């Protein structure tokens, strides 16, 4: 009954529940290709000797509030409140986003500080913006965004492309994960992840792009204070204890409440 399949030399059936990265690797292995022994799976980032972006000196937290799929978006006021809470705790904050998300990133950065430092002013800014929040919305290409994420202590992001880019460069992720797709297959791969959101929400496994359920229950239940505590668990605020030590043995992925798999 499987006429196209009869033309194939090898039928490959990966086990259920594999992460998408591992599924791809298993297919490559089935075709006779193994990763080189020295390949750790990380994305190599070419860093400019004098970056043009006004990044803070020392550890910083990246907030990436945008998503390509509205059903996976945490409410904008939550992002603004989160930026404010992190700034109050002493975290340096960088907000990233695409060209069509500049209004959103500007609003988030403005909520976090009275001293918003736009990323397109480069050159005259001090290396450490102090209490300011750096807004890089629409001001990075893919290589520059990779560099910004690679330098970060942790990235807070929904289940969207930059979450996987952060994982590819080895940065821990606080994931605001809408369970429209399975967490275990689509979580940021190979880095510590703290997952927040209702895994038993009615959108589970539906792959909807716009939430059809009143109140957006999978993510509206997550408060900014909960996200701020998750950030603190990965990279404590200045003065609490050594930040570098906090990343040693950092948190493994935590399943979403409700048992998303």
C-alpha cells in the first residue's frame, strides 16, 4: 500500500518524543553521517573586535518580547512589568526584536527605566549604561543578534526563533512556552531551560497561530514576578552572590505545569 516507500532503500522511524534536533541528527546517522568528534553542536559566532552596539559591561539579561505567532505571545504589559522588576533588582537589561517590533521593544524598555538607551545611537555611549535599559529593537542583523544572545547571562523569550538561537550559542533560557506544540520536542535544546506556562491549557498540541480561547490561559496565568524569580534562579541580582557561580550546575529543563511532553 506504500508505493512511494517501496522506492526507498531505508525506512527510518525515530522514536516518539525525540527533540527536533535529535530527530534530525538521527536521520543523518541513518544516512551514514555522524557528527565530527569535536562538534559540540554550538553555533560559532564571529565577534567584532569593537562591537557597534551599546551593550552593558558585565552580565545582562535579554528580553525578546516578540513572536511570529500571536498564540505564543506573552502579554505586552507583562514584558514591561518584567523589565521594571529586573531593573529594580539591579539587573542590566537588553531588549531585542525585529524591525516590525520596534514599538513593542521601545515600550518594554521604557517601562523598565526612565533612561532608555536606544541602540542606534552607538559611539557616544559609555560601555555601562547603569540604570538604563538598552533597546535594540530592529537594530541587529542575524549575526549581531547571535552575538548579543551569546554574551547574555540568560534570555527570556517565548517559543519562537530567538529561543533556539540562544540555545545554539549556549545561553540559558527562561521560556514562556505556549503548549501549542510539544515542549519536549520544541524546547531550546542543549542548555538549561526554565519553562513557564500552563502545560494543560486547552491549546495544547493544537498548533493554532491565534489563540481561540478566552483570556489566553496558557500564558496569561504567568505573572511578571514569577518570571523575574526564574531569571534570579539562573543569574542572581548583583550583590546576592557571585553570578558566575550561579551558572555552574544551572537549572535543567523543568517540565511545564500540566505535564507537557
